[in-house]
């Protein structure tokens, strides 16, 4: 009995001992007062051993800045090298160093994971070019530049969600696998079963209809911005026999109900045969739909507000990370962003854009002609011509745009109520339009294109309480490419595809 009592007393004594407070590097650097008994875990960024003191800098990805650790040389370990993972316990104290508020006075240093510095491709105190780091997608997050990028991506994602939620939008998760080709361009990745089961699938599709990776969530957003009375027709969106194959019945709802403002933010895929510095096969798209709007200006205002709000948030929440890009990669980008945030975006018509390009002294690879799409070289020239601020180009030729864009009923140059947002150095960033809500116009166009049967469900949206509406999409990686001033879009994604060293 005494043994049990003694053990209980010992347990009480142990539980009353001070426990080390786990701090992330960002929290430690931001502390205003010294803290006793803390532990910090991370990776060693530098090691400097002197006769009377050992200096370490460790980072855990929470901050661009590293935390300085001061220790007795007796704590040095042969595995304590650049790149090794460590856990340091000690006291957080005021730092005499002018560039750092706090430092960690170490009492114990434990090497959790050693690192062979000879084999590790990233070297201490070297500024590796982005082209070099791109060869090691599984390790490049340990590089300062890519670490900053990932924090900026995270903050930008949160800022975009906050913008929409603060403005009353409902977030919709749109399908990644679909039978629709939203753009009508045929640049889709088709879904097939693995090699092992392909022979048995020769006569039928897994979903009983051809299925593809989505190029856009727009058409599904239009369903949500319409009425749930036609939800049963969603079988046409995902494939007629999909529900039966998976043992699920899509509901038939008798009451009408809709969301006037919806958005989605997810992966999209384009099978465009281009390996340029501005194209990706997989990228993230921000898309929104607004009901009860008859003005293209309403769509443009949301695009501009989103762009400016998200950018201001990123600049205020990630100042050091953004500064790294603006200092070492795009020195003039900071001034451009400040000008962009202050000024109203410029608006010109497609017709004005073509006339401006025709008058240009510059020789273009693609000759500008009315009825032809604007090329990247045209877009960059127009932005520069308008003062290096973002430019809205509106009212594109009718035959140039997809079937769902609203007919302007103008002449002799037939146009639709479409808009593209062009930004310096990148070109097109956003694309949007008013959607054709008038059933006769939509039926006529789909008939001419031979798509009436495939999009019967889309026509149904116009039969049950259709309202004027519109929307837009913004490429997230192009947005990051612009605000950071990065030349190659592959440097703003976490993992570059098909690298020889990355089995992803």
C-alpha cells in the first residue's frame, strides 16, 4: 500500500514540474517577453562553432526568418550539420542582435534526423537559381524561395476564400471528373481504367459515357446559381447512368431554391500541347457566378475587387516572403503592385484593342486582325500601351467565344458580352462574361453547333425561372506569377510535373 502511495506522490511531483512549451519559430521570433522552458523543432540552416559558444539557426517553415540558437560548445554533435532535423530545449531570451528580437539559449540539443551535407543538393549560404532547385521537387521546399512561395500560396488561398465569404458567396465543390467540355475546345484529359482492366472495358466506359478531368467548374456553378428543381437533370452533367452504377439516386426536388452568389476554387486540367513558361497541365482556378446581373461592369467590378483585396492581404500578411521575390527576382514589381492597387483598371473594347495593335510600330509574330484571338504578345503590348496597369478588354467577336456567352445583338461586327483581364508581364489573367439566359438564343446556337442533345440539361436551366447572370474565372498560378514577378509559371507550383527525380 505504501508503495502505491509513494508512486502516486511521485507522479504528482512529476506532473507539477514545469513542462517545456512548444513554440514554432514564428512564435518564438514574435514573442515580446522571455519564456522559460521552451522547445523548438526544425531544420538547421547554419552552424557556427566558436571556442566559447555554438551558434545555430533553425527554421520550421513557419517563417522566412530563422531562430538563432546559442549553446555551449559541449552540446555540439557530429550529426549537428546543415540540413539536419533537431529539437532544441532551453530558454527564450532577449537577443542582443539588432536584427532579431529573441533567441533561444539552449540547454539540450537532440538531432532527430541527420543530414549528409555532401550529398544534400542544397548548400548552406548559397542562393540557388530557380532552374537548379526545380530539379529537386521533393526537396525544394527547404529552399528559402520556395518556402516563401508556399506560405504566400497559403495566405492567398485564405484571402480569396475570405473575400467571397465576406461578400455573401456560397462555396461549391464542383466535380473533378465530368462528361462536359465547358470550353468546347476539346483540350481534355480523358479518364480511362488502368492497364490491368482495360481489356474488359473495351466495349463500355466505366461511367457508361466518356469522362474527363474538368477544365472548368463554371457549368456546375450555373446549376447552383439556378434552381434545385432541375437537380434531377444533373445526371446529364455527370453521366446518365452514373447514379445507378454507384447505387445512388439523385433527388427530385419539388420546391425551387437557388443561390444568387456562388464560387469554387479547385484543380482544373488542360491537355493543351504546350510546354511553355506560361502553361500548366494542372492548375487551380477561382470561379464565381452572380445571379440577377445584366451588366458586364458588375462582373468586372468583382474581378477588380477580388484582385485588389487578395493582393493587399498577401502583402500585409507575408511582407518578408513577398520582399524576397521583389528583391532578388523582380526588383520593379513592388512599385507596379503599389500603382495597381491605387489606380482604377482600364477598360477598352476588343475593337479598340485591334485598332490599337494595327497602329502599333511594333512588328508582331501574329498579325492582329478583327475576328482573331489576341495572342500573348498582343496582350502584353496593350497593357504597356495603357500605362502598365491591368486592362479589361470587352465585347469579343461572337464566333470567337463559347456558346454560353450572351449575344450583344450588335452589328455589323457581331459580339458577345465577354471580358478578359490583362495584367503586365503575364497577359490574360481572368476571363468572364454575361451568360446567355434567353432560351431561344441559346437553343439556336446549340443547334447550329450540334450540341443541343448534349446540353439539354443546360437548356432546362433557362426554362425554370431563368435570370440574367454572369461570372468569371481566374487562374490562381497566373495570379501568383504576376504579384511575385516570376517569369516561369512552373516556379509558383509546389511540385513541377514529370521531373526525373520526383515520382509524383
